[in-house]
DNA sequence: ATGATGATATTTTTT
DNA sequence: ATATCATCAT
């Protein structure tokens, strides 16, 4: 299921590559832009380029910097490089932009004015931080949404803008935001915490402000390789341009048609301007696809051709054209799930492997119905996405204790756990601690200490003192312990464990399990060379912030894979279901405002379709329960953009798929409600039946109501949407 | 200080 | 449907 299966150890850098791949891999030592379509072996080319540089050009591993966007991709890349070189490549820098920036900052903390033991805030920490600060500054009533403030600040940073540089704005609201940004940054600096965007910005400034340091790295990293180049945002691009300078040899690989992260700052334009910024750039196109059938590629090509702004590429294959793309029109989301489930059963019956099947959807909420049906059919599945290990509340709580035990002045940590588990220090008291801290510009810790001596009522004072003492004793108790013993000590003595053990629900059990798993993670923690000079606990905490912990405790069972189309990027599956293909859902309603939003949705659809190797299904529902109410929509326009001759419409089964009653399942009530809506057939009509109306045109029957002469029917018309008609007068023609 | 109740707003995700 | 958040009563 990982892309690029052809990668076998070839021994030589150029073996088993097609001519275009070879051209890219062995391009002269000048800047190279590889435009690589889906499934054309782009990561493979990047890896072989590194091997080629080292084996053919005698490049030292020391001179190579390879950058990716996710930790998973970085790990995979390192493994594949080691595989192809046949030796461990510890000297090679392979990492994410953030990981590399972090490493630079740990080395050069003095040059960028950070404390040696600076802490990293993940976006959740950042949000809490902003909320707290907003409160502190009395912005409570101004209807500022903390999330919007966060995205504003991050956006500024991603665009390489400091508050000082942007303060002069005409718009007063904007000026206020910038002012807040300024205070936010000051507060971060004082607390010695760094958010994700700040990692990149500081690393950028490290170089832009210190020519001699920049020169050192420019000399060292002669070869700079970037994967998924279309996902770079402004700061990342400027950073790599700085490093490349005049002498560096960047090798970037990307696909403008697979750019789906504009909403988080990625700029496709970097692909377009690359050859302007780097003279003598050689552009290589990889258009031969090794993944999908001709039909799937033809559909994907036709679809993406509707986008105006693209560099242009056409995927081709010398393989078979394969089966048509099958389109199923369900009449509601349950029918859709049942259809998919039954097709997966068929796949299994024919000896297919479950992990070769993927259900792809636009938004996470859509997974639920499929889970229900798959559970019922006893088909194991795995849902990707959702909370990762280190993002779970109980884990973050435990880590906050550790952080506080390590640095008393870590306000973010203190704020998080001062009353977790509840120990009688309520919001009011915490507010007073904040006030005091603010008034005397001191940390929350010191403020709490001072107020506990003089200023709180006896009961609160006692509670606060007990808390302070708890942290102090933790601090001294964990000194000198092994990392996993430190973690173990904290989860017990913080009473977090006992607190969650009281919760006998599944949720509570999972939390207890997670806390134990945290001890395990600490036991198995290997700082790697990036952080080997740091104290283990500091390294562990940085690791926890930077790596959210994908794949923690993953059970390797043969499972159907369920995920959003976003997270499917880079993966491939023999059998793919793209579900919820409805206008409003996909393309998503909120992207329909402007053309560029729609184009990004189309690229997402392109990404989804090109995941499929052999068989692609697209399904949509006439009626869908969304946010608790029913909505009705038309098939996605993207289906219409695929030539008819590539599609095969699957007629709804004659039996109306009414959920079967299953004894012992909890949601019988729900089901009864759904089924009890009315008959599923009525005098020549059935649910899902296409009908023609004199005035409204074509539509689909979604419901029946009433009896005899009052019998009514709900029809979703293509032109006017939902209508309820009295059968006796409607004069519907069955199609 | 805390648990219950009602209003609100619901893409996509990595670091 | 559901999760999160503010407000209110205990």
C-alpha cells in the first residue's frame, strides 16, 4: 500500500529506472525541478538521486539535506536510502522542515536569543496560550475567535512577517490583531516557548541575520532535496532559497495537480517560479504511471483538465485499460454504506485482501456510517485520522506535569494541570493567580507561591500549597531516574492514573492504557542523533511535540482502510471507493465561493482517483443525514467531468435496502425510526426510483407518506430540489 | 468549586 | 448527531 512498489534494491542508482526517471536522477549538477504525476515514482527518483550523488559523484552524506513534510515520509525516506546504499546513513540529514529547524535552533539557541531549554508548543498548546492571553488582556468581550487569532498569527509567520513589520495597517481591526501578535510573541519569548511556525521563522532568521552561520551551512549542504515541493509555504521556500544561495544544488520533486494544502499556506506558485529563481533549472516531467489502469488515468486526466492554472501533464500507462469506473447512486447514506460493504464482501469472497481496499471521503464525519455497516458485516477496518497519541488529553496532562517539574516557569504546563485532576483550585482562583502574575510580571508558578502565603482563603491556600509541594517533590524525586521511571513516577503521583481508573467506561480504560503506554514509549525512546546531547527528558518532550505519534500501538491486522482523501495522498490501493460524491459535500460547500477553491477540490478529487490501482467506485447519495438533519444533493460535478464512456452506472438493487433488524445491537430505536417512515413501495413506485414530472423535470423518490388518496411522495428534483407531491395529482412518469 | 443545562457550530491536517 | 463552550444552579 505504500507508493512505489517497484523499488527493489538495485545496487546501482540508475538501475530499473525509465528514461525520464534516469534523466532526473542523473541530471547535471544544476537545479532540477521534477514534475512528477501521481504514481510516477517521484519519491523513488528523489531517493535514487541521493544514491547517485553519493555513488557517482562522490558526494559526502554530510553534504546532503533531504526535506519532507511528515515524519512518516522522512522515516520512510531514510529507510529506503539505507536500503539502496546498503548501509546506515546516520550522517545524512533527512527530516521535516520543522524537525530540521528544531535541530538548528538547538544548536544555535544563543544566536537566535532562545533559552537553551526552550519548549515547543503544538497547536493545541498554542490555542490555550492565546485564549489565556486574550483573557489576560481583557479581550474577552471583543468577539475575537481564538482560533482565528491563531491562524492569523501563524499565517503572518508563514509569510515571514513579524508584528513590527506589519503594524502599520489602515484597518483598525487589523492593527489590533497585529498588536496582539506583538504581545503574543513577547509573551512567548519571555516564557521561552516556541510555536511551530516560530520554529521555521527563527531558523530562517538565524540564517538571514547571521551571514557567517548561513555561509557555513551553505558550504556544508551543497545538495538540497525537497519532496512534495508543491506543499511548501512561503517561509519554507524562502528558507530553502537562502540555503541554496548561488552555489547550492536544489532538487525538488512535486506535482502541481496534487497541491491540496493551500488552506494551510502551501503555495503552488513556488513550482511556477522555481525556474525563475534558480537559473539553469532543468525541468523533468515524469508522466508514465505505474499504478493505475488506463481507464482510471483517463478519468483523472479528463477531470484535472478542467483546472485553468496548471503546468500541464498527462499521465499514461502501458498497462491495461481495465474495468470502467463504477458509479452508484444511493438514495441515502445507509444505502451507500450497504452497497460499499457488499462490494467489499465480494472482494473478500474472491480472495481479495482487505488492506487493499480503501474507502475515501471528504470529511471525517462520513466514516461513521461505514463503520457501522462494516462492524455489522464483521469486516475489520481501520480509520485513519483523529487524535494521535501525543495529542490525547491524558498524555498531554502527564507531559505537562513533567514539563512543570522540569521548569517551574512553564506557564502553559501549569495552566493545563493546576486543577487536573480537580484539587479545589477553581477558575476564580486561577484567574487571581493570573492577575497577580501579570501585575508583577512573574510566572504563574511564582504568583501561585506568593498568593498561597498571603492572599487566598485558607481552603484555597491549602489547595495551592499542596499543588506546589506536589510539583516540588516530583521535581526532586525524578532527578536521576531513568526516563521511563520519571514518567512512571509522574503518572502515579500526579494521581492522573488513579483519576482515570475511577472512570470505568471504555473511554476511561483507554486513557489508563494510554498512560501506561506513555511509560512504554519512554522506555523505548531513542533520542536519535538530533537530540542526543539533550537531557533525555528534554529530548523526549520535544519529540512528543514534534511527532504526534502516528502509528502508536497500531495493530497490524488485515483491515479495510478508511481515511479522508487528504490523508490518502501518497498511498495506493487496488480497490478504492470514493464516497459521498455530492455537490456541497465534495466539492465542499465552503470551497464553492471562488474558483481557486473549486480547483483545489478538483485536485483533491484527482488525488483520490489516482489512488486506485485496479478498480475505482464513486458513490453518492440523494439524501444524506448531515448534522442531524436531512439534506438532498446532486451528484458531484466531478463525476460529470469524467467522460461517459469511462463510467458504468450501477442500478440500485430492486430490493430496497432497508437496514435489517439485528438483535443485540444498540441502535434499534434509531433504525425503527428510519424504517418506520413509511412504506418502501407504493403502487408502481419504489424508493430510489427515477421519475419525470411535467413541471419539475427528473427526480428521485426518497420517501412515501400517507395512504390511499392522500398518498404523498417526496421527490428530489434535479432542477428544483426536494418537493413533496400528492401522488394522485402529481402524474409522475416512471423512468 | 463543580456538575448540569442549554446554545452553537460544525472541511481538509502537519508540524 | 455531536462535541464544545458558556451560563447557571447547587
